C-alpha cells in the first residue's frame, strides 16, 4: 500500500506547478490547464485525507466526484469564453482582452 504522505507530496507538486503556470503564462488555454492542475491537486487531497482520517467512509470520495463535476462545467464555460474571445480578437493571449471597453 502506498503511504498517504506520497499523495500529499504529489498534490503539493501539482498545486505549485499549476500556480506557477497560471502566473507565468499569457495564453488563455495554458492558464485554463493550470487551473485544472490546481483543481486536480485539491481532488487528490480530498481522497487522501478521506483515506487517512476516515478509512471506512466515503465523504472525501463524494467531495472529489462533486469537484470533478464542477471542474468539468467550469472547463466547458471557460472554453466557450475563450472561443468567443478568439473570434472577436483573433488571439488567445491575455493582452488582447485587457483593452476591452465596458
């Protein structure tokens, strides 16, 4: 059996890679992928804490499934927004939408 600490290390690495990618990238698709990495690290934490604190319970697994569903909906909405931005500005860079007028 794999120790729970390894899952926490993996989750921490995924989280910091996601934060680094979100801060350094200017491409909207790359930023979306970075946000998904952050959400996946949270899902791993839910499952690992559930296994560590409540070995016979499934609360963390249900939170993980709910989080996966929310992140799938978030990805669909974000991709729709990115497609509309690309159609309007012909670019998927953050700099192209910074000059939008209200």
